[in-house]
C-alpha cells in the first residue's frame, strides 16, 4: 500500500506541474470547469468572456495538456495515464490536490473564497 500511495502522489505532482505550464487563462478555465464543476456558460460569465472564448480556452487547454502529458509519459514512464480521458484526469487531480489543503471543518471556506475571488478579479484591496 505505501508504494501505491507514493505512486499516486508522484503522478498527482507530475500532473499539477503540467497544469501549471498552461497559459493563465486556460488554467483558469480548467479550474473553474473541472474543479468548480461550472458549465462552459458559467466559466464564461466568471471569466467575463464569451461562451465561445471559454470553450476555446478549455479546448486549447485540453489539447496542450494532452501533448504535455504524452511528452512526460514518453520521458517518465507514466504508462497507462494517457488512456484516461484528459478531462477526468484534470478533474480528479485538481480535486485530490485541493483535498490536501482543505481543513476538516471547512463550512466557512466557500464564503471566504467567494470574497477572495471577487477581490482578485476586481484587482483591489479588500
């Protein structure tokens, strides 16, 4: 079991490093869609862009992510990882990574993050 846990953590770390290489707007769309479970229309609204642009950011991100993962697979022996649908891989990794930082009693977290999110997009001090 420890070896299996180690491998999962290693894979998650590698996937997060690939996600970090995406351009910021693509990464933002990915997090909103795959982590926050927002629809493409909701992603567009949150990013203040058209639905078509949100869809384009997600498509470009998936394509870039797939290329980067395949490149890592060839170099690092990821094995069957590329057989998993890209969207599923992104969503599972983001949620597993977030779970590491979520406190046990996180009922206050959504409200706090909502305020932080608004401040970040307003680019003002809150």
